């Protein structure tokens, strides 16, 4: 089983993406990311589109060791900090380390009624508040990432994405918990991107 490692040479952003390194070799490909999305409970179409978008549009090339693109579109886990996009919450620094202060600041600012999490509307307000000028790729990735997180992990009764759940997503432990939930038979419903094969 893949486990999250500790230490200064293995920053939080590496933990965050290592779930998709299904072979635990430090490099993962679109097929691995597809398998990861399926393990989380997303349906075939959503998993396929997501894996391709993740690798082809942004994340693969910056992590590669050569300026000549590898057309297999690998993501090198130890170099994932190079793929950090703009218009995000800044909860990761440019080296991929988790910044607790910035994480807390986002919740102080956007969790307006102090319920310990964010509604979809508050997430939308956070997207708008964190946009950088002339950064459409960053805007799109923020919408993509937060929508997926909301679909996967928001409380279905309250519609709130809890702060501790978001923290787990940043430290890389949430995906393993969600995979266990999926394996135990607690499937992601269709309206949240699941089932359909």
C-alpha cells in the first residue's frame, strides 16, 4: 500500500499527488491518474477527461527533466512544485510546502459564518478572490480542482466542505480515505460524478 512519507525533502504537494503514483515509483502517467480517479469513485468519462486535462494541459511538462516534452506526459513527483499554478489559495509555497498561515487565512476570510467549512458559494467567492490577472490557466485549474474536491468530499446533508477535509486534501491523506470509502461500498452518487459503470 502506498503511504505518505514525512520529511523536509518530501513536501506536502508531493503527498497531495502521490496518490496518483499507483506504482509508487516517483513518476505517474495519464493511465495512473485515470486509475486514481476511478479509485476515488469518479465515472469512466470524468476520470478519462480529468486525467488527460491534468497531464496534457498543465502538470506534466513543468515537472519533466528536459525541455524536450516527453509525449507520454509523465508527472515527476519530486518536481511537482514546478507545476504549481497561479490563482490558487497559496496554501502551498513555490516549493510545495504547506503554509498553515495562508490556509487559515483563507478560511477566516471565506468561511463567513464560522461553521468550520465552505459552501459551494463560498468556494466560488474564494475562486474570484484569488484570481491573478491574465491567468486563465490558473483560473480554470482552480475551478476544476475545487469542484472535484467539493464533489468528492462535501457533506451531502449540509453542502459544506469541512476545513479539516480540505486540510487532509492538502496533506495527501484524504484520497486514501476516500478510496477506502469507495472500496467499502459507499459509492459516489451519479450526481457527484460517480457510478455510470
